[in-house]
């Protein structure tokens, strides 16, 4: 499909720079399925009334790490500043990352981060890494001087919260972001971007959802910085997704399959939860336990087997995430929904408002 089919004009003032307070006061556009014209303006705290007994609300329990690092590369007398965004852990001491500037950075060179970044040794308050591999579009593999928990602690010490570029370009990171950019469910460190639909949840909202007869389940997908990369090709078939590591435990898979057998729906909170659930669902519609990388790329024509309802934020033009929601609810329907959202002042992107989508009948794949 042509990437231009997923383009739209978004005014700059629609990009949210701060989350709604309280979190569940964010607006929520309820989009009717299968080309219906009904769009209902609501708010996130109304979600319990839109769920059914036996529904399972699936959230991503990944935790954002301070994955934005600044350091220097020393080459003789020349010192160059290097900005790094980690995006996928490869081993105990290696991370795949995007770097700027990357063009002149060579394999084997060292980057020094932290308070002692201009020192020749890795001292307290500093962190060294060697460029082990170079890829395309500024991607490298960094081999760090620490590994395991020691590396995690060093990154936490010298790193910064990786705000999305459309926020970071408009304001500086501050102490509010340390809490604002983590979901209520954040538990397993490893993401370099928040699963932003989960940012809308509060303890009160969770309690009221459970009181309605629905329940919660957790999956893990460590969101990578590749989620913010623009699609640079003209046809979706030529786009390459970056892999992200995800987990659906045997216990969670069993609960989800049992709920569906009892007539419950699988309600994915965010495209990250949806992507790992679809990765885990077999050709018969049975959700299997997984612990592996996924680079699943969902565009219109995809048949969804693992998810029935999707709560998600509003996404970038021509992004893989807008392609995904267009596959889920229908491209024409999403174009109408986004036009309404822009016209009526909904706030977009990570700190923005939400929409609640039901799976289009034409996109429904195999079920048990």
C-alpha cells in the first residue's frame, strides 16, 4: 500500500506537551465499527461502562528506562559530542542504539558518558561503550564496559528520560516527566518509550473496571525507539520494522483463552499490547505463551486473531501505528475519526487523548 494513503494534516497546537491531570480525565473518542458514522465524545474514566463482564483488559507492564545518553568520542585532539538513544538490549553488556552524529563514528571507537566523559578511564559517575557494529539510519550496537545489573545502574545514573522527539523538540525534560512518562503498571525495566495508552489509568479507574466485572492481565513488550522512526519508503511493503522483545506468560495465555471461551473480549491497552498478543496468537486464534522478539508490521488487510477491542492514543501521520489502527478499525473510518478529533480539539500523541476502537468485521481472523 502507498504510505501517502496514511497522511493527514495535524496542526502543531494539537500535540500534547503535558498529560491530562488527573490521568483518567483525558478525552476518549469512541469509534463505532464497520464504517458506521457514529463517533461518541467521551472521557477515559467512562471506560468501565463500555466494558462487559468477562472482558479482560490487557496492559503492558514494561518500565521506561533513562535511555537517552550524552557522551563524547575522543580521536586524538578531536573531541566530538555524541547523543545516543538506546532502543533494544542485545545481551548483558550490549545495546542496539541510535546515535547522532553517526556518519563519522567508526567501529571500535569508544564513547564516554557521564561526569567523567572526558577522562581516559571509566570512573565512578561515568560509563564507557565501544562501537561494536554499525547499521543503517544511525543505528549501532554498543558494547558497554559494565554488564547486567551494574550496567542498568550506570545507565540509570547517567541517562535521561527519553521523551518523544515531538515533545523534546518543544520543551526540555523535567522532574515531572519521571512520573508522567511511566504507566501505573510499569514493572519490568526495558522500554525506551512508554506504552502511552496505559498512561491514562489511575488506581480509581482500575478499581471501577474490576467492579464492572472485567479484569486485568499483563503482558510485556519493551518498546523501542524505532516506534518514533518515520516511514521513509513509498510503499509499505518496503518498510522494515525494528524488533522488540515481548512476553506472554503461560498463565496469562491460559486466562485470555478461558475468558474468550466464556464470551469475554480481549481489550488491548495500546498498540504495544496488541502487537505482542497478535504475535502470540496462532492460526486457530489460540493465544500461546511466548518470550521472543517481534517485528510484526500490521497494515490494512491483516486479519486480527488475538484482540477484539483497542484503547489507543492518536498517532503520527504516515506512521506504522496509524497504519495499525487503520487495519483494526478500517482506513476510511480512522480518517473520519481523526478529522473529527482534529476539528474538535483532541490532543495527540504520547501525552494526548485516547480513542476506543472495536475490531471491524472485515479484519476479524480465526477464533477458537
